[in-house]
C-alpha cells in the first residue's frame, strides 16, 4: 500500500537499527508519548532491534487510558438513561468504570452506539429530535478539531438535543508534568505525530529548552519510529536538546491553523484529571461558555459527581513510564483484557494490553527456560 | 360493533396479496402453505423436497457421514458480494468441506420477524438456491417460523448439512505433524471489512466485496490428487490468526508464519489502517488453511491454483515441535511476535 509499505521495509529497518547501534555509547531512556507508537513498537518488536543500552518507556498518550474513572462513571450514568442515545468511539466501550462498562450498559438495554465520527452522532441527533444524543468526546489534540466541529455545527444549526461529554487532554502539559516529577527517568521524547499534525511543534520548543530534553516529532510506522529513535540518540550523544521533526510528510511547524482556530472557538483550556496520574493544571479542554448548552455534564446534573480510583492498579506508574506492565503483580493474573483493573489493559493503545497481547507468551517461555 | 372491531384487530386473517410477512405466515395454515409453495420450494426444487414429507430420505452410498450445523444472524442482511442466504449455504458447505466431505444435502430453517418484506425473503431464498447450485448440493428439508415484530432482526437462517467422507484420511488438528506446510487459500479479511463497511456506512475508493464462496471443490480436488491432507480449517469469525491459534493449541505444535507471505487486498489493508483493525483477525467466508506434508506443498498449491476460489493460494508457514505450542509471526521487518486470541470483536479505535 502506498505510503505505508515503504515504512515497513525490512532492509531499511535493519539499516536504521544498525545506525542506532553504531552511535549509541551510553544508556539512554526514550519515551514514546503516543499509545499508537507503543503498539507499533510492541507489535513489530522494534525494541528487539535496539541495542541493550537503549530503554523505551511507554508514555501517557492513550486517550482511553488516561480518561479518569470519574468520567467513565458519568458516561455509564448518562448512557443508562432511557431518553439517551450514547455515542462513542469503539474502544471506549470496554473501559471499566466503578460498576461495569458501556457494553454492560448496552446489554442492560441502554442505547449505546459506536460511531466513527462525532458528526455521525450529530446526524443521529438531527434524525431523532425526541431523544437526547450524547457524544463521548475523548482524545488528545488529534480528535479535538472534529469534536469542536460537531459542537460548532450543533450550535449553529440549533440542534438542542445534542451534547458532548468532554474529556479532552493535551500532550505538552503531560510532558511537563512527567519531566518535573522527581522520579522522572525520561531523557528524550518521541512526540506524537498526529497530535503535531494538528498543533504543529512550536509549543514543544520551550519544553526542550527548559528541561534540556530532545523532542523528536515522530510517525507511527516501524521505520518512522526507528528514525525518531535515531534522531533522539544522536541528539543525546551530541549533548543537544532540540525539537526535530521526523514526520515531515505530515507535520508542519505551525500545524493545521484552521483546525486550531476552530478548537479555540469552541474549547478553553482547563485543569483535567488523568487516570492514574491525578489532576494536571491547564492540561485539557472544556467547552467555552457560549457552547455550555451542549455540555452533557451540566445537562444531566453530573458536574459535582466525584469518584476515587482503585488503588491496586498501577496504570498511573505505567503511564508515566516509571514501571513496565510486567512489573505489576496483577498483570495477566487478576488483570486481563477480559477482567481489566485499569484502562491500560483495555484500550488497543494501552501499554498493558500491548504487552498482554504480544509479549505474554514470552514471559511464559522465559520462566520455563529458567526452570529447565 | 365494538366486539366486531376487536375481533378484526386481533385475528391474524390473511389479507390477500400481502408484501410483508405477517404472523399468519407462521401459523401453519394456508398462508404458510402458500409462502412455501410460492417462494421456497420452487427455488430449491429437488426430488426429496418435492415429496413434501416431514424429512428427507437420502441415498448415502459408501463412506462415512459428516454432519454440521450453523446459524446465521448477520446484519445487514445484504452486503457487497453476498447476503445472509449465500452465507447460510457456503458456511455449512464449507464446514462439511473442512471435514474432507462431499456435501450431500442441507436443511434450511427460517426464523422470520413479522413485517419482513416478502421480496426480501424471495431475494434471500434465490441466493441460497443459486449458491447451493454452485456448490452442487440440494436443500432438501426445512422449517419456517414467524416471530413477533421486535423479537428478531428481520431474518435468521439456520442450515444443517450432511456430507459423505469418501477417503480414509483423518482430517483434524490432532493430525497436524511437525514438518507440515501451512497453505492459505487466498487473501484474508475481505468479508469482515465488507460487512463492517455496510453496517457502519463507511465508504472506500472501491467497494470491498465479501469473499463468500463454497470451498468443497478445491478441497475434494486436493484429496483426489492424493495429497495427504492433515488438517483443514475455514477462516470464519476470528480470522486467520484465531484459526491458527486454535490449531496450535489442539495439536500442541509450533506454527511459524510469515507476514509477507499472507495476501491482503490493498483496499482491505487501507480500511484496516484507518480503523485500527488487524486483518489477520477479520472474518472470511471463502478462505481456508490446509496443513499438508511439506514435500507435497508445491503439488497441493498447483491443485488449488486450478480453482478460481483458491487461485491466490500460498504457503504461509511451517509447523515444528518447538519452541512452544503457539503461533509466531515473522513481521515484515524481520522481528517475531506471538499471535494471541483477542478477547472479543475488534473495536475501531479513537485515533
């Protein structure tokens, strides 16, 4: 397939891996921010191609994983209401709240539907004027423009029965929270290519400078990731801390201006809770006052609803790269994709799910090997 | 007067030339009789069915009997390249073929929701008849029930099938041996994407059609060519990956497969990229894997290439004793990963 197969070429991947090995003289820890990159790494076994001195840490960039329990519970409560058609992207349906997930609400008679675009949810609202249509607006800067567009159109077309449950989070404040934490191990970042396609990368320049950390905007295919790692290692070895762009076929320095303008029209920057991490100031989006009529939390009286998170799940430490999924005592035992303790085991982009799906057997064979 | 009105409202009397199925069509009376006589029996026309008996009496000849059943609840009923009728025939024919059996006869059970357009039923029955003809099998007995509106999803179909096993091979996962070659009969993932595209209203540059097709011919050709077939499996729900994982687990053997040898249509592959789906786990309705001794792999491929439905067959991997009873995929970039069973249906991702 054009523009995909080229980035999965074996000879080039091996060449890139050799180049990384050739310039790596010291141990370095590099974090890929985005869950999509985590999955590519584990799925293609990219870490197996790297020298032992390099450690890849898996970052907080999975929108499903970082959505706080509180918001999942709010979604469950809204979705269970008889007048509501609750629309969500597919991978939110298995995320466990305090009492079940959206699938179980659906099984009990809730009208929960998978949509591929928030505009599909808006269409449902138009077609079902007697019902309340709620869209679960989850995601990073990548999904925010489409969600902003849905709210903007609902407002302009006076579609009063459409509202959004907003849980938008932003990458740069999360990177800053990681870097300023006392247990930070990350020395360089692969920034998320799709987020930067929307936002550009100017907002990363002060972070690289302030924390002396290389940041390379990186794509999602195996060759993208290997090249991003090569660029990070080169900077680390040379003592540079700059923002570089590996994903030039998609990302421009200034990003997508019309998308940014639309987001700014509909959303304002607010403090957001991150699952397993806690509240980060100025780390997400909320609706501006002009669009408050489309706020599902207000519409269904859930603004002051609060929930504390489970203490056994270490997803917060996994999301900050402090611990690997396999270091969790519950991994693969009390916590599996069928019975997840936390969202990192559920989402297709979650680090725990990636390790469970692609690496679980290796752990078994390693253990078996030791025994023999 | 009030009584007369109530009577009229409650009585499922036939109303003449209806174009929708009503509860009366399931009542066992004249309307049901007409429905069967007008639509079902002429479409499937064959001697055992024409006898209008409670069951069919079949001439089996020599050999062992293979017997299978499957129910079809696909939504939507129609999709590019097929419909619930084509699925209901090919699915059961293919299950028989995977036993190495020559399909002999099928039964067809219809559970119809009140209100289904008669034209829809006619279309489904016609494609069942056409598919059965293509698979050289007769639909010889059946059943029809009508359920209240809201108690079904338009139309459910159950088919059962019998086939004759005319060889002495034991075709089963437990017959797989180290040293076997794993042959896959064509590209994978088309049915899953075709159905999802219609169900979810997704549009791609070119329409993706289901691969739905009967597989008995290429399988019987393998056996006729004296290929020592150890195991066959059609790649339905769960796709290639799940089928191979099940075989690795039952045979307690290691299956090593090569990602670059597995064919995936370019549009299917593009759809999977957009939706975050893994084509190896998507459903197929006209694809199978065959485990044969490596020494016969080339000959088996030649046989498969002689049939349109398996013209794209390729060797995708090999079987060995060690290291473990699981499926290892060599990725395009040369690394290795273990294929694991998914816990449920794949869900399209956020971004």
